[in-house]
C-alpha cells in the first residue's frame, strides 16, 4: 500500500482525506512541485524549493516548512528504495474555508505529498523523436506560478494528443512561449535558443540545467524570444521537463524538423546531461 504525507501525517493513500471545502478543490487555489529522485538523491532540491517559494509568495501563502523539514518529509516518503528512480509530487493549497473569492484570514494550508516511480520516455522516442503541434497559448498571464489550476494546459495537451502528437507548442502573439507541460529549445546554426524567463513561461528546473550545461561546455545558448518563423526553420527542436528530461521533437504540425530525425546537438546535450546526472548520483555534483 502506497503511503502519502498529508498535513503532518504519513498514512496509507486510501486513508488520506481532504475536505470538499478545500480551496484547492473549490478554486484551484494552490501550487505544486515535481521533484525527480535519482539514486535515492533529491535532484536539485534547492532549485525546486526556490521555485516553490516564488510560487507561494506570488499567491500570498507562507511556506509551511523549512528546507530541512521538507528534506525530512521527502526522505521519509522515499523510504529505503534507492535503486529505483522516483519523483515526489508536492501540493500546497490555501486550505479549508467557507467559499468566498477573498483570501480567508488565519487559515491553515493543506500540504500533500507522495512518491512514485519515475516513468522515462521509451527508448524509441529518444531514437526517433516525437511529434508536436502548435497551438494558441490560451492560458493566463502568470504562467511563472506553478499553480495547480491546469485546465488550460490539459486542454492544450489533449489537443495535441487528438492530433496524434505528444506535446503542444504554445504560441502567443507570434512568439513561442513553452509546451503545455514542458519548456522548448530550438537549435539553429549550432546555437541553442529558448524563451527568456518571464510571466508567460514556467522557469523549468531542467530548462535551467540545460542552459547551465551548455554554457559550461562552450555551447552557444541564448535566452531570447523564439518567433514562430524560427521554430519552423529550426535544425532541431527539443522539449525539456523534470520527467521527460531532454526529448527531441522531430515533427511539428505534420512537417519534419530539420532532417526529421534527432540531431547531433541533441545527442551531445543528452550525453552531457547523463554525465551530470551520473555525477549527481555519485555525490560529485549538486
């Protein structure tokens, strides 16, 4: 039986209960994080907690735990299974209160977390790449908050699935923002380009790591607006996320990207990423 953490207790998942008057259920009033775990180690935990702090501050919620307390909670959830890669899902809502749009005073947040095996992309996706479609970015104007209200993202992802694609690449005013559940990189003439941080994209932890690795290895990498024309003419396109890592996109709107196969820059970056991850597992990288 899977155990979860809920409001200070570790208990079987079938015993976990949240009030129907929780503002997360009524309003989608909350934030979340997904933290990969490799070799029993929480991957880039300070970066995830920093983003959590930013999301909480943006919705005027105090972080209910210190970094050390979070580490203790997550470690206990992971148990003794250090061989299987996992991920931690963490969700914090404003808590239980009578339904009213205004923030209620003196309310206790609802804190929920659980661990599950990490599901990697199948080898054939890395070898062949995946398809994507472009879609109008219909979301709100604070996409930098990792909010639990993900209906627009779900609709956009489903739009891609309905067209036989793996992801929707979102476009706002002719400029690529990100994927429905990922960040987007393009490769053009040997340079990586990804959208700059701002209110229209989530500051992805894997996105930031790719930028960090590229610059540490003298790979040109720019954080600039990606116009739709650049996407259409790119030599390579990737999506990045904590669970998908770095996945090549080889078809967009039914048309091949570059050669229609994963390109040499992806091969190089993915090898560097795997080296970094192995060093992290061995305690040689943070």
